[in-house]
C-alpha cells in the first residue's frame, strides 16, 4: 500500500468533490462524516467504510461472525466524531458465489454490531460476481447515517491548548494496519485469531457522554488508518502531548517487535481506539464514557505546538 | 448465480433485519429504499447498490469513465421509486493496488452521475486490498440518501386496476444481467462497448414529475435485477398488462438470440428502464417525464389479475 499515492488521489478527489457541491455540506471535525442539512437546525451525518484486509484473515480462519461488528464499528465510531447519533446502517456484501456459512456469519456480526451501536439494520445489497472474487473471498462495505443538530455539531474549532485528552482503550488491532501486521507476523492460528478480535464500538458510550456533557467535548478522534495522526485531523492549530498512554495490547506489542516505533504510532491505535478532548472538568465525561464498562482515562493534554504529538516515555514525535 | 439460493438468503436477512428494529422504518414501495423518520413529517430514504459484473467489462476494455454513471443511476433511480429526492452520494471503491487511470476514470463517472442526479458527492472510502483483488480489478458500491416528506412517500398502496403504466426507455442493458450477457455473447470489442453504455439516470425527470404531479403517481418501479418482475414489488393485489412495449435495444435483441423469451423478461429491462403508474390523466406526467429529452410513453394498464404480467405480441406471462 503506497500511502503517498493514496494521499495524492484523495487530494484530487477533494478537488473534484468541491466541484460537485461539497460547499453545501456543514463543516464537521476531521472529515469523519459528511453532514448534510435537512433544515436550518437539523442535519444528517453519513459515512462509509470497510474492514480492509481483516476480511482475508476471516476467510483464512473461516470465522465470519465478528467481521460485521468491525464493519459497524468503523462507521458508527466515525459518526460520533462529528457529534452525530447513529441511527441506520446498510451493508454492501459482494462475493463470487453466495456461501450460506459466510453470508449468515457476516450478517450475524452486522446485527450484533447494530445492536451494540443502537442502529437499525435498514437494508443492504448482496452481489454475486463470480469473475471478480475467488471461492471463499468477499468484500464488505458499510454505510451509516446519524442525526445531528447544528448546535451539537463538533467542528474541532473549540479545541484549545490546556484541554484534557481522554483515551478509550482498544481491544487490539481493530480494523487498520492488517496488511502490515500480516506481513510481519507468523500466520499461526493463535496470532490470526488475536488479529480478528472485533473493533470496539464506542458510539453508545460516546453518545451518552455527548448527550449529558456535550458542551464540554471539543473534539473526538476515531483512531483508524494513520494511527495517532488522526488527532491532527481535528484542528491544525494545536498539538497533543500524550503523558500517560493506555497499555498497548499484546498483539500490537508483537507487531512492534518487527516494526519501527514511529511507524507503529503512524499505523496502529497503540491501545487507544478513541480520543475525546474535553474542556474544563473531565470527570463527568470520563464517568459517562466508562459507564458501559469501557476503559477510559485521561491520557494527555492539548498543547500550543501546532501539528505536533509527543508521547511520554518515547523518543517519537509525530508531525502532521 | 443461483437465484433461488439468493432469494432464500434474502428471506433469512429479512427475519434478521426485523429483529434489528426494521419496524421503526416507514413502509415504502418495493423495498427500493429504506425510509427512516427524522420527525413526524420528514424522512430520509437510503439505499445501496453496485454495478455487478459490468465492472469486469470496463476492466477488460480499460474504459473506466462510465461505470460511475451506472453506480449513481442504480442508487438514484431506486430512491425516486419511494418518492424521495436524491441529495447526497458516497462511494466505496476497493482495489488491489491504486491505479490512477482507473481511480480517476471511476471518479469522473461518479461526478458526472451526481451532476445528472442533482446529488452532492459527499465523500467515500478508497480501500487498497492487494490480497483480495487481482491487478486491474476493483469493486464499487454506492450509497445514496434522499429526502421524502411522509405525505409524499410512495407506498404502492394507491395502485388500482385501470391505472396507466408509463414506460421510460432504457439505453441498453443498464447494470443488470451482465453475467448472463457475457456468457452468451461474443466478446468482440463492439459488443462489449455496447454492453458498457451507461444506465440512464431517471431521477431528475421523475423528481420533476413528482413535484408537479405527485398526487397522480401511485407507483414507480426501477427495472433492475429480476427484469419486469420488478413491477410485482409495488403491489401484490394487482397485475400488469403491457399493451404497447417500448422498442427493445439492439444489444438485448442480440442476447435474445441465445436466451429464452421468458428468461429475457425475467432478467433484463427489455427497453423499459423505469415504469411509472399513474392515476387519471397521464398526459401532464408524461410531459414532465419527457421534458428532459427522455423517451416516455404509455405502455400499458394495471389489471385486476394479482401478480400476473402479460405482454402484447408475446406468449410470455410472468407471475410473481
């Protein structure tokens, strides 16, 4: 995967998208979701995502019931980053020839994911394309919609030096960096099973925090492709100091044995699946985020060094 | 493609989807889109679709600039069937390794399609998965959102025997039945280019007709997979008599040389890409549908024979 090439394509995409009416959308933090106004007060947030090459691991292990959770997680976690409440989900499932075991497993995971995210599985598309997918191979895309009032929209503009960064613990690799992980790790069943651990769906916990203490929340970053650089998406005039990082999951420690430290932070979640930036007293937000059993704690502070992220106990400094 | 297996899977899906809150959605004609209430009066319609194996033809010919039109067409044409006005579009583009020519071509088509449909291209996901897609191969899914007021929602319940069926001419095979077409046709460049003719985007014309004469429109069927059986999706208590069919495009005539007539009507659009069912005087609706240069005309009548479709000049009778 040539990241530079991908980024140049995304730049061209942005130019094209502007031509096609992008200016009518409301500004939302980090581009995690597009927000379209329904009227002056209410908008809908929409996003799409896949699970990347995690699905090749599922194919190899013939374990299909967790990928749907990842799929919903990737979309629902993105929606809450702009302040939206996830409502409905659609899936696109493409395969060579329909295999009942695969299809039923995937759907079971999607249903479980929608349940965790409080979303309605509103429909989807199942496509059989024998010439495109090999036997047992498939692709999976998710599409999620949420509601957001204009006054509740998170733009990232309220982020200021001195604010608290709350980290929410990840369950493992989640759904990004799987290609690199497969390249450096052995393909024994135990390792692959650890890679398959489903992504945590943070959206219900974050929605609860937003509903009760939204006025305190200045920014939310879902740590996906690009690792901790995702924080730079929120606001380009500040920096981030991670002073007390969350524990790194074992599977990521294993990968770290083969990959340079800086590359680890630029690719993986490194134990933090979600970051929430809080103004003022962070205790009530922490309590709301932790209430559903998720591990959330203060991990750092917003700084005045633009696009710079430092990590306690590490020589690595990320720059945007 | 085993249609029976697919249909059984969709039945299982429906059971599962009901568990996941399907009852909160508004009833909409034919399941062309899911409609989710924003408040008591306003809803949003959402749908997802792909272009099927038409993309293998594009890959083979290395012509990538029309598939995006098909992608938007499949989604936007579905949205108007429930009475919604298409607003925003997202694409999911997955490939082995990003190829600039392919990516830029696909996006150009999507932008052109969004322009024709009056939609904003709000974003998308580009996924590189080397282990899943061969060199030059890719998949493409579209997600589309529209607005619909509850009182403008088309449920199909207003369809009655005696109403007029308007047919809107197709441009060729559109985006369904490509696997069968490739199986029976020669793969010379001329034939493949004819198969690649983009799907007509009817949504702007239909939206105009709905805005001006919506009270007359009882049902709209996008003729996709399943061919003319799509009409049965609208209302199971009536039948359809096609008395004056639209001309069959040459490429479909060519396929008809190798495929049984009944199979043709059950698989392809047979010259009619969209059907609009009209109560009372159909002239104003016809005028609105034709104003943008699309060919629309009266092709038949709704009958009182449930789930039965007859075709003038053909011995074929379809049953639901």
